[in-house]
C-alpha cells in the first residue's frame, strides 16, 4: 500500500480518490493531496515529527517523542530545512529595509588555532556574512553571501524588491548605487548615533530579526559553517509564518516536502 494514501488524521487506509489528485478519508472525511514524502516516513510520522519541530524541540528530544531513530530524525530535519529554503517570498514592494550581518560563534569559544590568527570587528570579521531584506509589515528574505560588496548586494536587491520602492539602509558604501537602480533611497546614519529619523526612516525591523536569528543560533550550541544556509532558511521561514497556527505550519511544510528531491 502507498504510504501517502493513509489518512494523516485518523489512519484510515482506504480513502476515496476525488478531484485534482486529492484523497478523501472514508471515516473522518479529511482531504489531502497524495504525494511522495522523503525517507519513506508515513504521513502520521511526519505530522508528529513536524509538531515537535515547530515547538522548538531538538532532534534527540523529537526522536524520543516520536519513537524514531535519532539519525532518521536528523535526516528528516535536513529535508525540512531544504523545503523551507525553497519557500521564497514574493517580490517586495512599498518600504523595505536592507542590512547585512555576520554569523558565527563567540570569540572565546573558537579553536585556539583560530584565535591565534587574531580578528577584526564589524565588516572586517572572519565570520560568515548574511544579507537580508525586510518588507515593512510583511516578510523577511535573507541568505548567506560571499561578501558585502556592491557587486553582490545590489543584484539581490533588484531581484527581490520592485522598482520604485523605498529602500532604507545604513551608510555602508555598497548601497551607494541603490537610487541609480530605480529606488527611493533613505539613509540612517548609525555612525552619528542616528537610528530613526522620526519619519519612518530606519532599519530597526531587520535589526530585530538579526537579533532573533542570533539568539536562536546561539541556543544551538554551535553550527558548522556549511550548514548555516539551512538554519538561516529555517528561522526566516519561522519568522515569516510566526502568526500561523502550528497546524497550518505543518500543512504548509508537508506540501513543501513533497517537492524536495529524495
């Protein structure tokens, strides 16, 4: 029997086939779309796993709650984060905030070989750079970038923000060409102690997201550099769907998981 034909709500194994490839449970009348999910886990197993994942439990705790082997849970959560990575927000318009940050562990927790190399603060750091765009009153988009130069950041802005929108940023030199690309550019002069001009010109929303992201990453106790894009995608998705119920979040993730290559 195909696993995706088992009702995810009550476990009935003989659903009706209805319109547009959907299935309807004979018992509880629940409707769902049949699709292939990763790792050959049943829908009920995925639902239970996603329930505890969205509540913030670590992988080993999820394994205890679901009865799955912890290595299988680790692999399943990787698929979940890959699915989240593919859920890209629509192009932003209106007023947006752009900013960059650096992700990495605390200096005191780094290896001795790394600490001996010395470090620089701010934009001279050896930490991993990330760039983000926040639409006022809406969602955030962010990704790991190789550097924070104009050649890298400006194409990302033009791809994710509709021309004619108002772009708020700090005075970092890479944002100099924003106005020339068809945007209304508003600056916040952080070096002069200016964080809001009183007329809506600030990047406080995006800085708030960076703070939320770093607190969540710090709670993980250390993440390998190559896995940072997946964890960034997770917390972008959580932030964008923060007002959705856990039940709705689970349904959205199940739909995304059907499109992840296994």
